[in-house]
């Protein structure tokens, strides 16, 4: 095991959705603090989890475990095999130890600030401030509880997230994003100086929010892009602002004894539109309604004839397809013996889909039991990446066509991409340069840097070994 006795602390700066092409190519020369970090260590694209979404990706990074091991496949998950019970994946859904739990057991103090998957906060050796899933500032969102009063005293209202980021009020939204980002970095700077920590991990959500809200204004490949529009530089301006805030944090630590990580959970890409998954399943004969709606309607609000339904879909940045299985769902129609045959049939139909212009979409389909080490909880039967993430999944029913260019949950221009970013700069590093890793490699490497053994059940490896 390679370690370096010079490393006394580890600082992790998380930027949800920060994209490797934007950060390390398109905007690279405009980000001097990030550029200096890359010159001191390893950096590059960091492969995300499958699916590449905020929940569960950050927890996958923190535990070096996959979504199937958590039994968490997105923000919302089926609570059981009934048709209508869904749960939100808070910290209570994560049963595997994450890096701050391991550090606590080793007697080291951690401070987590806004790391997705940390609300409600669990007791750790140190301090924790809840993530964007915190329902309101009236919630008990800190550990220890009195930390909440300290936040109110020093910062006023904790800006949990950029409120209502799916909106056409772009000027208003930009102010929300910058208000959240400034406070998040100011809080990090404050508690980095006030608290005696060994491991500090903050996450800012602003990059994700600006990608989803402003991608059409910055990407010439987006179908709504207009050259010279007033928001053309909104994304690069935020990257530059964050670069400056990162520089301020770096001035607060001793770089001769502190390992610095810059990480994101996934990247971003242009979103062409949405596939109306359930409307497609109806057309193909897999899903039957008792009454067809005349306008786009939430799936939860339509009447389904389960006696004639074999599959249905969930919306989101990727599609989740569930089978109506005999002996599993209440009114199952797909027999256990035909399960694999049915999965292959539906996979073939999905992967051969064509888009609104009749061109092959390149849709990718995965079966959880083929890609995860374990499959806990109530997983989807198929993970569907429409157009390999060029299109999102739309869950509503009653759309005029199977394709839409309006998002069902509000304006959204970007989908997630398979690779986030990482930079690892630490004293005593023997190699530097560009190198691709996976997010599962993060926790084993940090534990090694801190002189601790890596649990044998972690998926990743120490990238410095």
C-alpha cells in the first residue's frame, strides 16, 4: 500500500455535474486555479455509476459500492413490488459505510457540507450539513444539531439548492445560483478554519443547475441555440467564478500537508428531447389503459388495466422499465419461466428504436443483475438510456407523439453524461498528468492517502499505487 506521511488532511471540493470536456478542454485556459491543481497531480474524466445520476452516484463515490449494493437506483425508488409505492432515497436508504463512517471508526474527524445523500444527517465523528434533499431549513439538517444555530447566526438562511431551477425566469435563476454558490463556498471557508478536521468534503450544486437551465444558450449543437444570445456565456462565467472560489479555499490550507481533490458525480451533454416511454409501450402492446387520456397526464393519474399490462416505464434522465411479473406484482402477467425471453424481446425492441426522423437512436439497455455485484431493494427490470443519454425518459401518458421537445417537469436543456471530472493533487505524488479513473477509485485512494487500509469489498482501487 502506497501512502505518504506528509499528508495530514484531505480536502474534497465537489461540483455536481462538472463536465470533463468543458473543464479540461473548452474552458481550461480560463480556469487558472483548477489548471494549477491539474499540473500538480492527476486529473481527467472520472467514469460515473450506472446510471450516471446524482443519487446514487455520490454515495457510490463515497463507499466504492454500486447502486445495486445500495438498492438505490435513483431519487425515487419502488418501495416494494406493488404498483404505486415510491420512496425518496435519503441517507436512510444507504446502509453501506461511506468514507466518513470509516474515518470515524478510525478516530478521524470529518466535515461534510451538502454532499448528496447526507440528509437526514447521521452521527459521525465530526460535523455534517445536509444536502439538496433537505426539505426545508425547518428540518433538522445538521449534526450535531446545534450546528444549525451556528449556520443561522453566521449565514442566515441556509440555501439548500437553487430554488425552481426549471424555469424560464433566467435572470432570476442566475441570481439564485450565484447566491447559493457564494454561500456554499463561504460556509466551507468558515468551517474549514473553525473546525479541527482531518477530512473535509463540500459539494456545490450550481454547475448541475446551470447546465440544465442554460445549455441551449451555450451549445451550438442544441436545437434552440441562437448565436449571440444574452446567456451565451452563463455557463463559462459560472465555471470561472467557481475557479476563483476554489482559489480562496486553497489559500486556507497548507498544500505541503493537504491532499486536494476536485470531483463531480457525472458530466453533462446536449439533450435532444424526450421519449414518451409509456406512450411507446402502449403503442407496442406492452401497456394497456382502461381510458386513454386526451392530454399529457401523470402516469400516477391514469387507470391501468394490469390484467393486460406486461411492462411500464418511469421518467427521468434515464428510463426505468418494470415488468408485471407473475408471483411478484399483484396482478402479474409475465411468467417467471418467460422472464428472460421477455427481457430479451423488449431489449431488442428498445435498442432498435428510431427517432422522430426515422434514424437509429442508439439506445442502450442494461439488466441490473448483469451489471451490479448484488441487486438489493426493488430494482427496475431494465435500465434504458434513450439515444445513449441524448434523450430523457418522459413518464407521462397521452402525448401527441412518442417524442417531445418540451420537458415534462419544466425547461431543461441538458442530460447527464457518463464521465464526471476529478483532480487529485497531493504532496509527495510520484506521477502527474491526465489519467481516466472511475468514481469507485476515489474512496480507496483517499483512505490510502490517510494511511488507512482499504476494505476488501470496495470496488475501486488506489489510483496512486
